[in-house]
């Protein structure tokens, strides 16, 4: 049996996207016959946890090793100030907390490798830390490692304040060594693949974020029927602010409709699941903002339930940034609701919607208003909106199918390393 050591800061029971993705991936690898061991940070005190998730029973708890690393000093204002100082000065090492996590994960991995030498090491969320751990272990134990670049620092360069800009420039440089040494590098979109290949000269495999069919099957059976025409957005916005991702064109479009004769009393609801009114404070002057309903951050499965219960799903692309295709768009596909994307990205998201027939990409408020009324009138007449999508195409993006692609890459890496070791062991002396 082939075995794999998964390195991830985030893992079940955390409910952030990075944790959900790797938790399901590890579970499916286990089901596919890989002896799977996970080393992750202990996040039991995090507010973003939920012990009742569909991924909770996929990998036995004894296969998961959780590392406590946040010391009282690291969590104090002194630790925060020290981390900020390191960012400003451009210190090449990680923050104190990250450095401590790195050391503790390496120590635990050394123990696991000595007991059950894995066939391959899989380094995932966040790659800026896990790749360095994997590289260190690979050099020490002669085990190949694979880097999962779900995010790449290059996609944020030039954005944010000077501290963020400096941090991401440093991350780009730091990643050069582990990427050049990795047996395989994986990312989630063609755009990010081109970025990685251009900067590091490496071959990059493409595995999409995908959706988790188990969560969606449960949500489809338990979805709620609204009396209101409900436009739903789930997830956070960019830490870079509304200049990158904003629903403003939606409010502009609905305000246009409210001014028109016959549309002054639209019984619509705009749900923002995972946001607070403060996140959209600059948009509160729009009349249609009063239609907004805000739901605190919730576990992944509950978020999926909101998606299935919506009339329309709102997707906000990263304005001006190509190659960003988050898990959310794939969850939206699986929810089988019409998708309104604002704005179009002229890239991977637009292409995905065209291939699947799952929605439209618009930016002009008048065009958005026209599309919303088309959907609304159909919903008002029939109680639903016909959504003629390519289900066969959508099924390709399930997490299980994406993990099959990953398993094939891991098989190739493990087999290649085994053959190399065999040739070295059988080489005749001169």
C-alpha cells in the first residue's frame, strides 16, 4: 500500500475553505487506498470550527496529528508587534508563530517518517509555509514531495499597503527553492499555472478546487423554499477591499428598477452569508441596501445549504486579476442555481460559465437589471427558474474526481522515486 504524509496548517474541524478542501482530499485519498497521515495545526480554540461536518468521518482521527504552536507570547500584542516589525524590515524568516509551527511540524514528521516511511509528502495550505517543511523533510529522508499551490503570492503583488506588497514579494523569492526541488507542483487554474511556469520555469499540473458532492447531496434534500426572490452571496470579500470585489453594480441595478413604474415594491432579498453590514458600509447609501440580510460566518455545510435555498447566486470576481477561480464558483455549480457573476473576468470564470451554461457575467447595471427582471418574471410565474446546465460537465469538478487526478500524480511521483531507489540499490560496483 502506498502511503502519503499530508502537511497542512488548516484541517477539519476548521471550516475555512482551505481546511475543507484538504480535509475532503485527504479523506478521498484514504478511500482510494492510500495510507494517509495528516499533520496539521491544532485549531481547537478557533471560532471557525465545526465538529459535525461531512468530512469528519472520512479520515480516522488516529491518522491526524495536531500541533499546538501558538504560545501566549505569540498571541500577545508583543508577538503581533514583533511580527509587524519583521514584515516592515523584510526579515527573511517567518513570523515567530509560523517559525514555531514549522519547527514543531518537522519534529512530528521526523517521528512519523521513522515509523512509517511515506511514499510521498504532500504540502498544501498554506504553501508559503508547508512547502518549506516538505523540502526540509525531503532532503533529510530522501522522500519526494509535491507542492499544492492553491494560492500563489504573485496574484497579490501590487495590491494592499506597503507591508503586504513587501511580504508577497518576499514570498515569491522564498518559494523558488522548494518549487525547483519538488517532484510535482499543482495549482488550481490555467492563469496561476502560467504565472508559476513563467517565474520558476517548472511544469505545473492543473487540479481545480472542485465541490464536495456529499455536502451538496445533503443540502439538496434539506433546502428551504423562500417566499422572496432571493439573491445570495456566500463567503468573504477580499482583504484588499471593495476595490477588488464589490457588489455595487448589483445595488445600482436594483435601484434603477425601484425607480421604474411598477417595480417600486419588489419583494426581493439580498443575502450576504459570511459578511457583516460594516463590510459593505460604503454601499449603504443605495436604497436597495435595505433589502440586504447578513449572516455571520457559518460552517461550510450550512453555507452550502444557503446556496441550494437561493433563487440566484451572486459571484464576485477579483477585478483585474486573472487566474483566480475559488472553490465558491464550483460550489455554486453544484447548487444548480443561476449564477450572476459581477464583473466578468475575461478568463477562467467566464469560460467555466460558458462551458457549463450555469450563469452570466455582467458589469453594466442596466444589463444586470434586465437579466434580474428576466429571472424574476419567470420565477414569479412558475415558482422557479429553468437552469439548462451541462450536468455531465459539472460532475467533472467534484472533489472526488479532482482527487482521482491528484492520486494519479502522486502514483507517478511515488513510482518514480521507487524505481530510482531500486536502480541505486542494484547498481554494480566499479
